[in-house]
C-alpha cells in the first residue's frame, strides 16, 4: 500500500476543492472577519474602560457602544456564514468522493476485489469518507483563517511596538505550528493503525454474523466472543493513545496561552517603564494578546482529529488510485461473435501457477464441457474469457480478434457468466433475475425462470415473483440461489454462455431439467460448461479435460 506524508495527503484532498474554490475563499473571508469581530469585542470593551478612566480621548462612548453591539451581531452572522460555506463544500465533496470511490470499485472489480477485506471496504465507504468532512469543513479554512487573522493582529502589535509584535508572532507560531507538528509527529502512525484495526474489527463482526449458524452449531460462541473482546481491547488501546495525545496537546496549548498572555503583560510593562510604550498601548496589547488566540487554538486543535482524518484520507486515496487488473478497452471496431480459440495459455495468481500451456477450441454453436478436479484452473479459464484477468502468455481469440482488442462492454455483452456463488440482493425475486436485463418484461423473466427450473417454485410462494429475498439470499437454499443465477444468464441472452459448476447445488431432477434446457438452445448459443461432475458433461457434445481433449 502506498504511504504518503501528511502534506501529500492534504495536497491531494485540497486539489478536490478546485471546483468550489470561490466558496472556499468566501468562507475564509467570512471567518477572518468573524474572528476579528470577536477579538475586537474585548478591545472595544477595553477602550471603553480607558475612556471612562480618562486615559483615552477622541472617542464618543455612544459610538463606541454602537460599534461594540454591531461587532457582536456581526460575529454571529459571519460565523454562521463561514460554517454554512464550509459544510456546503464538505458535503458536496463527500458526494463527489463517494461517486469516485464507487466508480473505482466498479473499475477494480471483480479481480482486484476478490482478495479485498470486505469489512475494510465498508469502513472506507462509511466512516473513512465521513471523517473527511472534518478536513473539508473544519481544517482547510481554519488554517487560512488562522494565518490571515494572525497577520492582521501582527499589524496592530507592530503599530504599538516591534518587540510586542515579535513576541506575539512567537506565541502564534508556538501554538498554531509547533504544537500541531509535535502532536502529529508523536502520533503520525497511530491514526493509520487505528483506522486499519477499526476496519479489521468490522470485517470480523461481518464474518461472525454471516457464520452465526455455524458458530452456534459447533459451539464456538465463547471463542468468537473472546476474539471480539481481544480485538476491541486492542482498538481501545490505540484510541486511548490518541486521547492521551489529545489531552497533552490541550494542556500544552492552555499553558502556552497563559504564558504568552502574562508574558505580553510583563513585556509591555517593561516597555512602559523604558518609555517605549504608553499606558494605552500596555492595556490594549495585553487585551489583544489574550483575546487573539482563538484562530491559532482552532488550528492547534486540528491535530487531535487530523491524524485519523489523514489516515482515512490516505485509505480513500489508495483505493481511488489503485489500478485495475485489466484496463477497459474502448474505441475499437465492432466485432461479431465467432469461434473461440485459446492457445498456449499461461496464467498464475502471484507465484501460484494455474494454467501452463493450455489450449482449447470452442466452435460457434457448440456445447463444450471442461471437466477436471477442483483447483485445476477451470474457473480461471472462464475469468480469462471474461477478461477479468489477462493471460500471462498465450492468446484468446474470438474469430480473428484477440479479446484484449475488443471493446470491453461489447465483450461482456457477448457473454453470460454464471459463477459458483450467486450474489443476491435484498429485493424481489423478479428484480433479482432482471439484473441481467433491467428492461425485461414479466413474460421474459418467467421464460428465463422456466428454463432454469425455477418457475414452479416461485409460483408456490405467497407473493410469487414479488417475494422479497432476505439479505444475501438467506431465505433461499443453495440450489434456489444457483437457479436464479442460471435464470439471469438465460435472460441476458448472450451468444456465449459460460457456466461455472452450474449444477453443483442441484438435485438430479433439477440438473436434468437445466441440462435439457441447454440442449434445447441448439446452435443458437455457444455454451461452455465447467464442472467436476461427470453427469453435467452429458449436456456437452465436446468435452475437454484440463490436461487435454478427451472426446
């Protein structure tokens, strides 16, 4: 996994703000104006005290109080405007990031998602993206606001005294820069560890829920509970470290605010005794120092959540930038489906060799069976035909065209692929079948179900085709799920039908019905059946072993 430093992550995330830059600038200006109003409330109050004490001339008290009231009202209005702009940007960008993440998942699947931890993916799609709201709504503009507000304050300090201005600058840098950098350095790796462990815990809980029946059956409840407690304890330990860093940061910030506030008072007193500052300057500079830490304190507090936020940002960026196993092909000439020729195929998953010099021919309109033991590479061959993966060596041709020169959408339209595991959605049976053809009519859905030996079963249900399927298809048996997958393939009506162990969960009666449906396809369709069952090979007129052709 690619690792970046904090600045690189922030740079990448800030780059997404570009289309909304004008709103971000508005938020920054509103924030600076709002903080200046808040700071000068105390200054105006101090000026009022000086006026009443006779130390300040040239100001009318009614005007001073009117300005004070106006500043108080403006502080609320400006702060609201700043927050509204920041949250508008944040939620717009979160929607954009979610869209990009789902587009990335579509690009990466299925090959790159086969080995992905589903709990971690869910964590990225939910909590990691949600945490980015903190960055966009409460990080970017506060940094700019702190810098600009501090610069304005420096103008006032330098107006009264250069030493006072330099001392204030040291205070702003210590609280707004040194503490966040120190805090981030102390916990730079803790945020990523916490987010990864959080994702791992999600995966464990998800797996435990899916395997609840087996856990109860084999009496593994205590073991699972112990594992859950252990993982939760480790996560809590990491969270405690982050909380300790947060507490240390807050304590240091409060201490430095006190030190620099009283330090400004003593410095101004020394300047007053040396004749370098009048009493008004002493009073106002001290008040300014005490009241102007708001923006840099907000900047310092960012480091509390920034470690987790940047870790979440890096996890999201890694997913967005991950390259797919195969790149989609576009812009090629149209091709027609024809004979399939696989010649001298070599393929391996990392260091594990699966296919080595395998060749096969599938004539158009034939029913070809591939028989072999589990793990011999039968399913891998179908994935290569779908171009989920590219072969390491060798060629796969449809007619005279290599499949990596055929438009990807066109290639997938030519193929109906039934996998060993049928994924079902929490929806009606009709809609689950219609995934293969969203605009299919009811009669088309029923015709596909009949071919898959599913129609009679569906009709026996109280709501028929409108019956809702439970989450992950838990309300159906393995055979019923498999037949829905086969019905999808029939509904898709592609010229090439790829079947991976299509009858592994079926009894002999339903197997014979489906095999008969395949035989009835005649030469209109080309069928490639992969199975370790001898009986399934009865539907094929050509049979290959993974080690070579046998008939």
